[in-house]
C-alpha cells in the first residue's frame, strides 16, 4: 500500500483516540481527521442518517485524494460499513473499527468468560460486536450495554458532573453484576473516560484503537519523512479543539459544510 494520506472520521473528538495511537507509532504519515460535530452523537441517529453522514465524509476524503479511510467510530462500523463498502470499494480503502479488531478483543479469554461492551445505542442494537466476536469463539458470553449519554459527557467536558458520574456508575454496575472479565470500549469517545471507569470498576479494559493502529501500521509502507496533520469539522471548531486536548493537541480545525 502506498503512503497517501490517511483519513479518519468520527462524529466528534472520539476518533482522536484512534489518531493518537496511530501517531505514536507512525508519526511520519500524513493524516486528515474529520469530526462531524454538526451531527454528534451518531449513536442516537438512524442507520440511514449515519450512512448519509459517512458517505458525505468519504466523498470529501476522495476530493482530498485520500486513499485510506479509517472508521474511527464504532457506530459507523456497526451500521453503515457494509453498504458503504459497496459504494466505495473501488475508490478508497476502508478500515472499519469493529470488524478489524474483533478477534483481538477476546484474546486470552476462555470459554464461558464474559465480556461487556460499552457502546452507543446504535452499536448495541446492531449486534455487530456480538456477531464478529462469535466468529472467533461462539462460547464467549457477551453483554452489550447501551451507554447513551457518554458521548455528550466527553464532547461537553462534563467529567465531574454528578449526573455524569451516576450515569457511568449505573452502566458499569451492569458489567459488575455479570462478572465481566473484560470491558470493551466500544465507542472511540470512551477512552476519554477510562480513568473514571477504573475508579468505579477495576477490571481489564480493551481499547480497540491500540489494536487498529498496529493493524494499519503492518499494512502500510513507512518512510522517514515528517508527516502532516489536518483537522476538519462540520461545526464549532473551537469547542472541538477544547474537547480534543485529552488525546491530541489540535491547534487548528477548519470548518467544512458538507
């Protein structure tokens, strides 16, 4: 695969947790990140809306001559990837987050162990994680937990809000009650909350971004040149920059209406 720019898309700042992992191991690549802040959160939207938003972003990437697109968004991977692949397979190489990392989410686990998936409503309802994981071990127990509201906590920086803390506790209590051995951070916004999760429930947390970054590095030819970073959003670039700081120091984000 050549060294053309890598495009990453998400509904907001969550996908920066993926970009952060990529940049750590491949700082020489050129990156273009698009946060669809006008339509955040994706997890409460219909499959048709998510398909439309993502199609527009992929068209934008193609206009920028980007050859590699990363769905740094579990929701998009869950509900829109299969249709989008048909539209774009001859135009752009797509890495969907869930399908790319599923087999690694259960490495080291045994039959009848339980994993809990924290994700958006759309991702949970799609059962995409369940279906992909069962391909590798049908005897793993999977608990899907709809964490509607977590994305808004991250996007609006409401980490210390008492209502936020109670919401997080209520979701992790479900994982505790099912004796989950591992919790999958099934939305790229959720690594922003990991330290809060650990304070409430100290189990193993699996961040798909780490694994996806390694997969992509293995597929790419690296060079020794310094790479570039460009950021685009569909709304409120200043808010995006503020919310991003946990994972990435974004100095400038360009506003694009698509």
